[in-house]
C-alpha cells in the first residue's frame, strides 16, 4: 500500500539522518548539524505551514530560526536536556519576548522533557508538552496526514535525504532511473553505430549505462475515445525500453496522436458502470517511470502539445495510484464531474464525452467497446 511505503521511507530516512547527526556531533563534526538547521527549517515549514528563516546573525543567542509573520522562534539542537532549553530561553533577545518558542531536538528523543517545568525569564509563549519536538513527534504528526500531504513529505525527504547515506551505485536502479529522468537536459541522443537507423534512443550523460530505447518491433494502432478530440484522430502506440546496462527495468508505452503533434505516456484507465453505460476516465502518475519516460520522449521529440494539464485536461495527473483511484471514485460517486469522463451506451453503442455532467456524442461508430473488466472500479447497484 502506498501510504505504508511512503511513511516507512520517510521514517527510515529521518531516523538515519538523526543517527548520523548524533554520531557526527560526538566527534565535533558540525557540517551535518549546519545542514540539519537548513533541512529542519524547510521541513517544519512544509509540515506546519510556517515561514521560518535562518537568523540574520549566526551567533543570534538562544535561537536558530525565526518566523516573523507567525511570531515564532525555534532552537534547533542535537542536545536534548533541560539545561539546553533553559539556556535558549534565557538567551533569547528581548525583542522576541512575545514570540512563541519551539525547541527542535534533531538527534535525541525528547519526550521526557515535555513534562518538566522551565525557567522562562523573558516570558516567551512556551508550552513544553506541545512546543518540544523530536523526530518521533514529527513522525506521529506525519502518520496522520492525508495521502496527498504524505506524498508531498515523501517527495521532500526523497529529494533531501535519499542519497545522504549511500553512494549512487548502492541505490535501487529504478529509483536512480526516475531521479535521472527528471534531469532532462542531461539526456542525449545516441549517435553511434549502436543506434539502429530511425530508432529513437537516449542515454543519461553522467551515467550512460542508463538508456531509453525504442523497440522498433512494437508498433500498433491505439484506439481510445480521448484520441478523437484531435483534428487527426489516428493514434499509435509505441514501446520504449528503460534499460540499465543490458537489463530492461521497465517497458513504457507512449501514445502518439494528431500526426505526431502530441505525445503522452499511455494513460491508465479508470472504469465504472451503470445500468445503461460504461464510463472511462484517464490518468497518469507523476512520479512513475512511465510518466517520466513519456515526458522525456515528448520534450526530446519536440511535440507541440507537451503533457500539461493546462493544455489538455482529459488526462489528469495524480501523485499516486491510490490517490488517483480514490479521487475519481469519490468524484464519480458524488456526481461532481470534476474530471472528464467518456461513456459508452450499452444499447446504442455510442460514445460520448462528459463534461460537468453533460454528454456530447462522439462520431465513433467504428470504435467498439474496449473495456477490461479487471479495471472496473465503480459498480453501484446498477441503478
């Protein structure tokens, strides 16, 4: 389940980072502590909607981060003791006396500190039970997030900490591939005898063992009702191989529409049913290797209509497969029609495009029903 995978990844990386800070601190190596202040500044801002910034002066007494809009000051420390908190409270500049004080323990558990009483000479707003944070506190908060918020945290941690402990060579090749696909500028076209004439092939320049190569033996007509929206409704489906050395990591299908003017990764299909109709909706997953390879082919191939929801609304982009299915399920069952659907009338055999609940018939008499019942998501009492 995606929720479990996201949370486990976040927990593993943050706990590993905390252990690293603690071990480096014991050796008086401050590089990771300095990085930790910046990391937790951005992390706390993401979690709580704050606007923390580094203090103007590196030697600002008692605090490390300030949010002037929300009147918050934060002490970030790898030391978690009563003495450390009281020292921070005592040394805070008087101009912050009406600010809320937060203490962030970045290496050690601080739960026992939440029950203690503290000297607060400048009368900052400080409630130990709620204003002392450690890694466990943050993970407890994260575990209760909605799936889309959890995915945002996952993406942040992946960006900041994914390569922190391990060299690139020790990371799962698929994860590396996805990271590299985001760096489109460094993908170059293969121009050696290795490339078959008229074959589309790219390699990642910093690590050329990562390649995207078209399978010239696979080419078929693609027929889905969304393709009919183009001036030229003829569409085709091509296969691309995401390769690491000679190993195929993934097979990705790219749909080419409108006389090679529009490229997209083949969208997934949501399928619903009523007594009278079958219903379709189409979507892509932003962090998937399929979407990323499709985007690479689009941009390198010079497609006019790049995959952008502002350009083409029929295929929605979601953060995760779970979120996509849950969102479309909920939208459709409540008749909100926030997403665009296509319907196939079981009796008349006519396709329609549904926008805000209104059906517009499509001239697709040649296109028969192509649904896969294994994709069926929504089947209400066939009313």
